[in-house]
C-alpha cells in the first residue's frame, strides 16, 4: 500500500510512493508523472532512489511497517 515500508531482498529498504495497479500516487510522485508505467509499484529505495517494480520482478519483498504506523 502507498506509504508502506518494505524490505527488498533482506538487504535494502524502501517506501512505496506509487501503486499503478491501484491508481494511487503520493503527492511527491503524482499520477501525471508515473501513470504511463501502467502496472506495478514505485519504491523510493535506500540504495538507488526511485525503482519501478512489476509482477515479473525477481526481488523478494517483505512488509516492514504499514503507512503511518511504527
């Protein structure tokens, strides 16, 4: 979900800033900027900034925390 913090492959972390599948976008990453990607999520990662992930992505994700909760 938008704002969730996720672990990526057990080594990295990121925050979900857009979910194209649900048509949800943060204020900083507007629909007009990213909806052309069509599917997947955009994660602001701690290793490389914004990364677009889709169902075909090889990385493993685990939920660290839900949006607005510790």
